[in-house]
C-alpha cells in the first residue's frame, strides 16, 4: 500500500501540467473556484482545446475517441486541471448520455453522436425529472406513443438544465403502461429543433440561468432515436445515475479550487490591520475545511483504486456525492464570510466602482451550492441508498 | 417576568402582519422587487401613514417613544413578510444615534413622517465588524467640519437622503475614544455614493468622502457608547425580523411536507424529514427565546446588554441560516426557484446573519466581555 505515483504517472503529470500552463483565462478563475459553470461559449472553447490535444473524453475508451486513461491518470488529469483553475468539463453529454450511447447504442448512433459530443458540436441536456417525478423518478408520465415509424412524445419535463443552450435532449418517457412503474420506460434521443418542444426558463435564487421547464407537445421523432431496447430505459437511467455520482467524485477533486478562493480572499482582507487569514478564528476554520477536503479526496482516490481493480465500491459513490455537496456548501459559505460586509454588495446599481473583488461570484457560488444536495439524487436519497445497499437496512 | 405582548403590542403585531399579507404577499414579491425603489417608496409612505416609522423615535424627538418590545412586534411582521424596507436602519438605528441631538432634530421629524430616509455608516476597509476601528478623518473649519475617508458598507444606504457616519476626531485608529458622529447630506459636495443591491432586495452603499461638509452630532470625541448602544438596538430589531422569517419559512415547509407526494405518499411521512422539520421548529423556538433575551436586556448596563445582544446575534444567525437552508432542502428543486418564497427567506437569513457583525464577530465580543454578572 502506498500513495506514490510511478514513473509513468509522474511523466504524465508533467505533461498535463505543461498543457495547463497556459490557455486558462484569468477571467474564469473566480467563477471556477466558486463552483459556477462558465458561459457556454467558454465551455465549448475549453472542450475543443482538450479535444484538439486528444483529451476530450478523459473517461471514455480509446475506440470512441476517449483517452483510455487509467483511473490514476484521470485523477492526475483532474488534479492538474484543478490546480490550474481550469473548469470541470460540461458533463451531460460526456458523462451522462455518451457512455450510454457507446454501451447500448447502435453503430449508427455511435457514429452520429459520439464525435459531436467530443467537440461539443452537440450539446446534450437531460430530460428526466418532471413536476411529479423528482426523487421518485419512476413516477414520470411523459409518454412516447408509437405511430408508424415514429414516436410521438407528450408531457412536461422539469429542471431541464441547459435546454436553452442544448442541441439535443435525452428523454425518459413511457412507451407502455406496465404493472411495475419502472417498466415500460424508454430512453429517446430528441433534437431540440423538433417541432412541439418548448423551453421555458425557471428563474433560480442564484440569479444565474441554468434550468428550464421543457414542454413536449406532439413531438415526433423517428423510432431509430430509441436508445437500446424499448421499455428498458429505466435500467439505462440507473447506469446514468450511478455515473452521475462518479461525476461528483471528479468534481470533488476540484474543491481545492475553493480552498484557494477562500485563502486568497482571506489574505487580501485585513481586519484591524491583520490579514484575516492570520486571525486564529478564521485560520482554524479554513484548516477544518481543508482537512475535510483532504478526507474526501482520499475517499475519491480509494474509489478510483477500486475502479482500477474492477472492484465494486458499493455505495461509496453515494458517500462521495453526499460529502462533496456538504463541502461545496461549507466552502463557499466560508468564502462569503471571508469577504465580510462587502458580500452584501451583489449587483451594482448605477455606475459606481462595480462590485468588490470576488463578487458577485463567491456569493452566487454559495447560493448555487444549495442545489448540490438536491439534484443528482438528494442527500436524503443518498442516505437511503447507503442505508439500503451498504447496511442492509 | 413576562414574555407576553401587551394587548396594545398584540394589536400592533397583528396590524403589521395584516399589512404584510396585503402589501407584501409572497406571490407578488418578485413584481414588488422588480419595480425597484419606486414601489418601495409607495410601501414606505403607507407605513408612515400607519405611524410605524415614528414608533421607535423618542418622544422628546417628536416620535412615539415605542419600547424595544414594541419594535419587536413590528419587526416580526417585517420578517415574516420579507418587507425589503430600511426600517431597522432609518427608524431604529439612526434615531438611536441622533437621539436628543440638536443636529438631528429636524431629520428625525422627517424620518418619522416618511419624507426622508437616513442610513448609518461605520465599517471601513480594515475594520472588520469592529465599530471602534475608525480612520475616516475630520478637519475642523471654524464652525464646520469636513470628513475624508471611505465607508465600505452602509446598510440600506443606496437610497438614503442623509448619512450618519463615524469619524475620528482624536486618538489612534482603533481607540474607542476620539470617535465622533457626523451627519452628511447625500447631495454634499465630495461625497460619492456607490449603491448596490443585495441578494435579499436590500440596497446598500459604499461611501467615498473627499473633504465633505458634515454636521457634528453630540460629543464628537465620545460617540462610541452611543454607537454601540444604537447598533445593539438595531441588532435586536433584526433578531425579531429573523424570527418572523424563520417561522414563515418553517410554516411553508410544513405545508409542503403535507402536500408534496413522492413514492405514493406525502413526503412528510418520511421520518428523516419529520425530524428535520422538528429541528427547524426547535431552532425557531430557540431563536425566539434569544430575540427576547437580547431585546429585554437592551435597557440594562452596557456589559449585560452587549453580552445579551451578542449571544442573541450568534444563536439567531446560526438558527436562521439553518432554517432557511433546510426550508429550501425539504422543498427539493422548487425550493431553489425564485418563485417560491422559501428561497427568499434563505437569502434574507444569509444577509441578516452578517449584518452588524457575523457570528464569529459576536462570539469574539461575547468572549472578550468575560463572565456575566
Ligand atoms: C438547478 C437544478 C438543476 C437540475 N437539473 C436537472 C436536469 O438537467 N435534468 C433532470 O432530469 N433533472 C434535473 N434536476 C432535477 C433534480 O434531479 C430534482 O430536483 C431532484 O431529483 C429532486 O426532486 P424534486 O425536486 O422533485 O424534489 P422531491 O423529490 O419532491 O424532494 C423534496 C424533498 O423530499 C426529500 N425526499 C424525497 N423522497 C424521499 C425519501 N424517500 N426519503 C427521504 N426524503 C425524501 C428530498 O430529499 C427533498 O428534501 C435539477 C434540479 C435543479 C434544482
């Protein structure tokens, strides 16, 4: 047992570090550190730069244009990205639908969709949740009725993030009514330009545009847009949800960025002539946060080691999701605290000097962080999963 | 001992609540805030007409001389209905700063009538939340005074007509002696007001003062005790506001637990959510108790008063943010939306938690005060 990287890994690390030595604009820094997504055009630029280097899909197999990296290499890549204040890649195509397409899709679907995910020419969004189906996703009611060679979709999706940006949406819809609710659900790929789709913004408390209602009104798509087998979509959906937890494992590595955001703010701000970072009260709080980040990162390393050995990590993914959301909430709150009274100055009125440094992003990140314990399986649901799967309760 | 509101206070409380229901309905909040200061001004005029703006102002200053408990009765409703108005700053804090002063007499009349709004600025770039760390400089020109410096945060200052600011007349930057209070007209030459909106709809300011003409208030070398007592009154008022907001957020959440169904049952049937809901209500109880503790100690000696106010501030800040966060959490995705009122309660709680010093600042102040009497 050891924590050392071998010589190949170290060489790889240097290579990645060199890549990240430039090309990451400073204007991204505060948003990235606060856990906020960059604007779509920035994410597209970043994705294409990675793709040009052959690194567009760190978790995919080589045959589909991925890197084929070992879990250790993935870890190194993300650590270096985090170190350089690079953003997390947009995950809904890359980590959510991409892997389902290359696992269950037809050759035609693979050829058509996968390359465009790598370049972000196609931007995918996830149409799962509905007004009546959140934690209880199996309660979904959107229907896909067979009509000749088409499916006709009707229903309402909720919280469809980035539907206003996306070119495609992957939808879970009912293709038949079965006794068991999880049956008769299919996964269908839909072009966002299809007539009958309507996107309506959901304003959120962080004042950032992420998410939408998506209305489907006689949306007609060819049957060839079905992914995998009809009625088996729930199983694929579960694969997705598990992967989504792994996404937060990757995101956990990026928490070191938040540590730096806090540290910089607390170094800059002086309280009674002393930098805040040197006051024992604040220094120990930051230490506590950093210690918890180290604990989580070591959990992530163990998770990746399991993956390398093909071992089942059980619900450790849920544990990581749970702790990551708690830490991103705690970290951004501490950052806001470091800014002191100036964090009350969110949006400038008129033509003053503009906001203080780190504003509004640090506070926007703190607000946004509240949703991390709700989406992708809420913290309560993660507890249920751990209780059931790990403890047999 | 008596923790009950008098009949009169109860009536006052009820009428503020009724007013809030009618004029600050949760369903209209976005529209109200979007309409900006004009709408707020209309609301302010209504509140003036109801006599609430002059309630905290001393009788000798032409106000109604309401007690701290009277103010509490008003503030519960302000919090419950998230009224984004400068009540605490203009009607509680500033009148306490100007009480009995010649300089402030006319302004206090206007504040009570709702024709002028005033805000107070103490904090500076290096001061943290310490009210005694004052570097804004003063120069005396015969009868007049001129101020230069910067105030980094003036609560509710963006739309104020007048500012009361602290400035140093003697001593070193951090000494408690040698601090004076000065009144500044918003239109004064050399004053730059940099306004910004907070996440809770309140509108604050930063002030840049460059040789600005200012009117001295009271003893210009000994204002610290006045400032600290006034800020403690403002804090106590905000504690009641926080309690009102917490209770409203808890009620909305309880309602949601009863009506939202997942997995074929009301989510309120999940034990983990029941227990969380109970913790929210316990936090509300604790916060209400602390609001009483702080408010009912306001009239005592400074040591007792500051201990009580800091204790209240710490506990209410923590409980308030907790309740706001859990209200959002238990609502699920909709809790995060602009549309639902719980997200507004969380934002207000986050801002209240740091107004006039965050929990760390007040824990430190409490610790430094030593043992209680
Ligand atoms: C900003 C944002 C972006 C999102 N993006 C997407 C997206 O792109 N695509 C998509 O499909 N979805 C998306 N979602 C939806 C998200 O996954 C759901 O919000 C989430 O599944 C919770 O569902 P809900 O909001 O209906 O809450 P509910 O399921 O109604 O939950 C309400 C509360 O009850 C608790 N609860 C529910 N069931 C149980 C139980 N059995 N035991 C204990 N507690 C329970 C929850 O933890 C929560 O606290 C997004 C949501 C948000 C807010």
